[in-house]
C-alpha cells in the first residue's frame, strides 16, 4: 500500500455526532473545494461506525508486518483505514469536547497514525508519502480563549504526530465561538450571549466556510 499511487480523492471524516452541525458544514465545504480541483470526494461519519481505538496488540509493529501499514483489528474502521491510505487528501473534523477532539476521532488517530509509524528513529514512517491532511476543529470558546485554555498546546500535538507521516501538507482550521443550539431560549446556558453568537454565525462562520473550501482545494493538489 505505501508505495502505490493514490486515488485522486479527498475524504472527509466527520468526528462529531451531528450530520448538520458546524463541523459537518465545514467538511462539506472542504469537499466542495476538493471537487473544484477535480478530486473525487467521499464522507465518512465516524458515529455511524462500530469501532474502538488501538488495542495495543502490536501486530503492526511485528518484524513481518510493520511495513504494511495495516491494523490487525477488523471492525467498522477497517475499510476507512484503507480508504484514507489510498487517498490524496483527508480532511478530518471534530467539535472540541472537553478540550480535545471527540473520543471517536481520537480512536481513529490511534489506529491510523499508529499503524503508519515505526519504532525506528531512522525511518519513523512506513509511508513513502502520506496523504495531505487537514484538521478542522469547531468550538464554543472564542479564538482568543484557545491559548489560555491550553487548547493550542493540545491541538499542536496533532500537528506533531501527523508531521511524522510524511504528508506533503498538514493544515489546521479553527472555527471558534460557534452557534451550538438551534434555539438558545430552550437551554439553561447563561454564560452564552445569544445575540453575540448570532453575530459570529452571520459574520465569521461564512469566512470559516471559505477557509474550509480553500483548504479542500489545497488538499486535492497532492496527486
Ligand atoms: C460533550 C461536549 C463537550 C464540549 N466541550 C467543549 C470544550 O471543551 N470547549 C469548547 O470550546 N466547546 C465545547 N463544546 C462545544 C462544541 O465544541 C461546539 O458547540 C461545536 O462547535 C459543536 O460542533 P457541531 O455543531 O459540529 O456539533 C462541547 C460540546 C459537547 C456536546
């Protein structure tokens, strides 16, 4: 798999449970950008799949198998791991849950990143070239709150482990201060200012969508 020419395709992985939420909208836009560049597109909703994170069997690190970049665990994620490995670009999105990506996306990271890494300082990736990777994060917190909340440090760890996959491109997009309820009047959430959220939704979110579109265009260029 690692030396094979990839299919000119960008895959969106929705790591959040909502199919019409902020994250899903941004991913749709990224795929529109990729399609504009002539790439095939596909969306995977992780919450539709039955899978778990790495089980630490270390099959992918055995002398016989470590170069294959494959996972011994067979479940709902298995075809997705193959799909990602065979695509020119991958855009993964997640709402921030308690300061990090969702557990579902984290489980995919454990599987996809770990099978493609080797315990070898001279050759840390088993891929000749990884897919281009874009990560899209959506969150309640405003952008200026990310640093004080420690998010920049946590989200930078994603950049570090993806950088070892020899991806020609790695990008992160942060969509902050999102509009999270359909109707704020139904919920007890006095810490949120609904008119402010509406304003951000009307003014900033369209700019975030535009950035996602452009990210999709760039991810599609890694042929
Ligand atoms: C379980 C849960 C935990 C959350 N934790 C955080 C958090 O730690 N920081 C934050 O900024 N937003 C947090 N949020 C808000 C979501 O990240 C935010 O509303 C996001 O844009 C929702 O994305 P979606 O519309 O795609 O579902 C949380 C939401 C839920 C449901």
